[in-house]
C-alpha cells in the first residue's frame, strides 16, 4: 500500500478524481440555488394577469359614504416563471386602499397591493381612482308594491296591495338620496287566482328606474295583494237563422257545451243570467255537420270564454212525398229508426219539475216543448226500448217571473247512451191572477171533475196545453206504445 501511495502517477490520478468531484459538486449546488431563487437563465421570465381581484376599502363606515372605488381590478405580474408559479400557488394577493386620512370631497387615490413577492413587478388596472367621500345621511321613504297585473289568471283581477311597514329608511350620501324617485317592493306573480301574501325585497330607483346603491332598512317588507274573481259561468241557447234549401229540414241543434264564462266587473256580472238566442245561420247547409258560432259579448262585459262554440246541425233530407206527409202529420207524432245499434225518437215532451202553483209556465223553445233523442247501444236491447222508458225533465223550482234558459235532463235505460237534440229549454214564467180568471166567467159553474174550491190553486202542470190537447197527446202516446211494441216484435 505504501508503495502505491509513493507512486507519483497514482497520486496524480487521485488528485484529478478529487478535483473532478469537487467541480461537479459546486456546479450542482449553484444550479439548485439559481433554480430556487428564480434567476436561472434557462428558466426565463413571463407575465401572469389575474382578473377580478376584489378591492378592500378602509374608511369610517359609520359616518362616511365612499363612491368611486371599483369593486374589482385586474393585476398583472411579471418576473421569472418559477416566481410566478409560486405566487399562483399562494393565492393570497390583496389590493386595498386606505381612506381613513382623507377628508370630505373628491380625491385621486392610488391603489396598493400586498402579499406579493418582491421579485415580481406588479401593475394594477386601474392604478389610480377618483374617490368621492361624503357624510352619511338617512331619510324615510314610502314603499309601493311593484308587480305585473297581467300575471293574474284569466278571469281574475289584482286589487290594491297592502304593505307592512309602509315606510323604510334609506341611508346613503346626500347626492344619492336626492336621486331617489321610487322605493318599490318587488313581487313576482305567476298566474295566481288567490290572494298573495309574501315578503318582498325593497329596492330604491332613480327617475329612470336605475337601481341605486344605498342601504335600506328593513330590506324586506310584507306585501298582501287581494285577488278578485271577475268571472261567471252562464248558460247559453241557440236561435236558428237563415234559409234552408228545398227538401232540407233541421231536426236538431246541439251545443258542445252548456255554459260559457263571462269576464267583467262584479256589478255587470250580477245582471247577467244567460246568453240567449245565439244566431246559427243554416243557409247552404245540406247535410249534418258541425259549425263554429261566435258567442256575442254582452254589453259591459270585458270578454267571453270561449269566443266560439261548436254547434252540431242535424239535417234530414225529404223527398216530395215525405215532405207532404210531414206537413199533414201531427206535431206530436213519434218516429223510430233502428239501424246498426242506433234508435231515434222524435217529438218527446219535456216534463217541468218543481212548478210553483203561483206561477204559469210557458215553453218558448224548443217548439211545443218537444225534443228528439238518439239512443246508442246493443241492438237487442234497443228493440225493447219504448218512449215510456225515456225520461226528459227540466227543473224550474227556483225560477221567478221572467224568461230563463233551463238545462234539460235525460234518463235512459242502463246500457244505453242517449243524446238530446237540444240541451236547454227556454221557459217564460209569469204570475197567475185568479181574480181576473173569475171575472172572465163569473156566472159559469165549475166543470164536473174540476176544482170546485176557488181558494185551492189550479194544477201547475197546465203548460202543456188544454185538456183536449192533453187527451190528444195521450192518444198519440198510446198509439206510439203500440208502434214500439210491434217494432220490438
């Protein structure tokens, strides 16, 4: 070993290796240090822009109002990429302005920054702002409700809003308070049909309805808006108009609905009980069809819903011989048709239920108080159906003197569906005058079997005609029963 160490070449090689190791060690340390400090030429430089950085403002908030300071600014950083990367990771950049030492009035103030590395150049946009400092003031203002009346359901109306409390305190600079033109409680309506009771945000606006940046106390108020029903459903009736072609007759007019909705003020609605005699022009109609008819708007009413109704016009084509027979036939005749599970009855009388003995009842339409009925069902069952199995009634119990449209009720046997040629009856109600009737025949004795007691009211069912006519109708009914039985057989 001593011999190797005394060899000059061995010592030179060892010295060379040591020198190389020392060089590499120093070179690596310098590279690491430059990387940490961000001064490595290989790393380069760059810029980074941070947007929407909030601005912190320090001032006497109890007594002063500040304006002119932006809520946010953009900050551009420039330096080594490593330093920029470290700043991005920190995320503690702050921009601020201290106004505690400034007096009232306008001032040019430079925005400051903190928590940023000294190795980076910082640029704030904007760097300098014009700040206005004013004394804080308060003033009371009345509040009004703001809502869209068109957002109320059709047929309803929004009334006057009630607000609690009725006034609020607005705090701001004197210049801001002088711009306040409206203080509104904002209420959102969505097709409402009942009273609204909710809390609403209060906002101050200038005369151009621009929102003002002021403080309002309280921030919300309670708003109650009454919603009034301005609609009413009333029955409707039809009136046939126009000229029919030769050999054509209308056997029935039927509506797709019994009622329509009228919309208007309450006092107007109270005076409307029905919409009568809606004209149906049948000129040019040659076959059964559906037509659209406009519903007239009564005077004083805002609108009627729907604006149109559908009328089914039932048409019967007559040849000359049938037309002559139709002319000679009695009005109370009954015809039956059976085909493909359908059976039709015509000229069936409507019975008035709930008549008051003090009133006289006259059926204005349909003519003679008779209607047609179409039955649908199994053919075997239809064969056994006669006119006595069908009940057609109208309730007049609540009617007082005047003219009215009354719905017609139809009752048919189970398993059979029935359709009326018309769904409403037009009835005239008038008061009876017994004294006038006695004066007309003061000396005539009462008829046999009649009412011998003058104080006892007469039969209220006299709306169907005289006794002779009723007897005739009875005969026809019997004949029809026989016809029905033969048809069933």
